[in-house]
C-alpha cells in the first residue's frame, strides 16, 4: 500500500483508554497528546495522581512553593517513560518583551491550542516565587509511542480520540476526567464494550 500523506495529527487531543486496555499504566486513562507526527507521539496522562503533591515535590527539589493555591495539587503519573523526570503542562506564558512565539522557559514545547510543556527547572523556580503560569499540571514521566505505534493501537480499538478541552485538564476533579473526556464524544463509560469486535 502506498504511504498515506493524509496521516492524522492528534496533537492537542485526548486519548481515552477503551475498557479493554490491559496495560496498567494506561487502564482507564486520559492522555493529553503534546506532540504527534509521523515520527511518533508524546503525551501526559492527566487523570492518574501519584502519592505526592506539589508541596512534597518542591521540598524534594529544595525550592519553596510560593503558590498556596497549588500546594495540595497532586503530581501526576504522566506515563511509564522517564518517571524520575518532571514535566510541567501549563498555559502559554509570554514575557512582555518577548516575541509572542518565544517561550519564556528554557526547555519548552509550544503546543497548538494555548498550552506549553516545560521540562526545565526555571518554571518551578517561577512558581517558587509566587509567579509562573496560573494553571499547571505537573507530572513525573511521560507517555511515548514510536513511528506508527499509536496509529496501530487506535486501529485496534485501544483508544478513542477527541479534541482536547482545557477545562478537563485544569478545572475538572481528577476522578471525573475520564467521564468528562468521554462526554466530549457524547459517550458514557457504560456504552463502551471492553471487547470491541473486529469482523
């Protein structure tokens, strides 16, 4: 078959695990895709909190947390890759004197849809002073797929996809995020069969 030039780009989409997903890292998960291209995909699970919160994390990196509104916010298990490394998903932040396309933090991926994902410590340093992005989701680890891997998992009915809604990431209680993501497709969990058949 010839290569398909109309390949799907699911950047700034949610992946919603189907009920039959047996991989423990992804069962009943919602993954926000930060990047998706022919080379593969990278995302963060947004509904699996770890047992530490941002106050604990800042203690570990020996920074004060200057944002009381974030102290009790859980750090998420973003995925099974590089689980010792922090990833900060946040609203796009622009320095007043920077060009609009210029990220403020050192290692930042700009995502279409108004978000950025930063891996450098300077975003934590900004939060430690009480500044920094207003809305943040911090995870340890990320989720990754190699070339063609995500597409084949979608074809096998492992995932549903839908355009991301920032309210699900930042404003929805964690235990409701899976159902809210499904609702973006007009679905409820009971409608999904764990063994979607292939004819």
